C-alpha cells in the first residue's frame, strides 16, 4: 500500500503501510518521521509481515494538535489504538524509539490485548516517575548546563532559532547524537544566552556510513514545510506526562519485550547500568538486552542490519493474531 493518509475520528494520520501478514507498528521520536524506519519496513515486508510506520502526532503530514496534553504517552497510545482499529489490526508488535518508546510501553500497559510484543530502541522501560515536576528539574540543571529539555520548554523560542535552518540543525543533531560524537560535551556549555545551534558540533559532510544526502534532504524538506513546533510539543508535554503517568508508577510490562540501543547512546550514558537492571526487574518476559558497540542514539539507522536481525528474530517468536477482511468488517460495524 505504501504511504497514505488515514482519517480517524477527525484526526489525520500519515502512515507508511506495507505488506501483509502479522503486524509490526513502529513509533518514532524526535526529530524523526515514519521514514526513520525505512530500513526496518523493507526487511519486515520481505520476511512476510505487515509493517506500519506512522508520522507520529506533530510530525510530517500527521495532525499537529496545539494542546500539549494531546502529546502525552497516554493520549497518543489511545489515539494509536484507534488507528489500529481502522487498519483492521487487532494485535501487533509495537516498536518505539526515543519518545516512541514510552508511547509503545504505555500502549502495552493500557491496552495489553492489542500489543503482542514490545521492542524498545534507545530508551529502557522505567516504572518510576520523577519526584517533582520535570520542568523544575530541567530548570535546575540548566543553571549550569545547556539542557535542550529546558531550552525547548518555552513555546516559540526554539522555533525561532531552528525553523529557518532545518537542514543545518538536523545534520548537526544527527551527528551529535550518533556514535561518532560524545553528546554529553554539548551539556558542558553554560546555557545562559545560548541557542541549540550555538552548542551543537559542526557535522562532517555527507554521506556518512548510515545517512545519505538524499535521506537528510527528505527530513529537511518535511521540517522546512512544517517547522519544529509539533515535535517540540512532545518536550513541552513532560509535565502533563508526569501527571498522566501517575496510575502506571511501578507497573510491570507483561508482554514479551526486546531492548536494543547503541552503547554510545547518551540516553544510556545518562541513565547508567542501574536503568537496565531496573528494566529487568519490571519486565518479566524480557527476551534480550542488546547494546550495539559504537552505535549512538539512532540505532535503527546506524546499525540497520543488526537491528533488523534482532527485530526479525524477536518477532518470529511472537504469536501475532491477524484478522480476516470479514472479521474487520464486522468489528468496524459494531463500533
């Protein structure tokens, strides 16, 4: 089927929907698109699966709600399940990278009958809420460090800096978060009076071994068209997420789960080994923890072949129910 627009309860989704068979649904993060899973889409379809990669809310040709509450993991998980209803998918393996990871595990917590398996990329499952509002923690850290989590909070500030320079920003951020750079060096800059482009490193010319010029051009064209407000709204929803996630503090993820990250990912560096141990304690059916040597944050692109091999091996061990066209018609008719 390829890329198409799907309307669900008045909300517009742009999805890449390919193949037939058991479904695998992939949720991206910042600054991504469904296109971020282009290598996994092809591999899954070749192996006989239906692969669905939406532009998440706020991105690409998917709707961009103005209220930050629409970007909480709970709100997006519920919206994602309504999309699955329309697509005729009763159950799927759900993959999440970056912000897509907590959406994926929240979907598993809220709708366990719809998630046959869970794949978390870069962000380990955490059952813990921050002790105070996240924005307060970000504000305290930003007194000494350039913290993008804090910089992105005020509407309009980051947009004014980044919207005029989408290609430069994306190229520099992709490099800074990759295995080729130590991202924590960005944090060492004082924050006062600085924007993100003031502290990000200069990126080498393309192509890189994991990103071609035409691939970066695709991202840049989409963000030049939309601006970054939608993606930044996910950061501005941190406090709303903190409130919405209260019922799930200490919850265990009960579905089969796979975790994959780069060993040079700053998320891993900041969270430390204790986060991986904490995940093991709260995911009883954790079927693998893989840290890929030399890879950074965008592991599904930086190590596409290794990620595809791990993903296909995991998915092959999951029973993913499928629905016939007749069953889909009857279910849609009854809702």
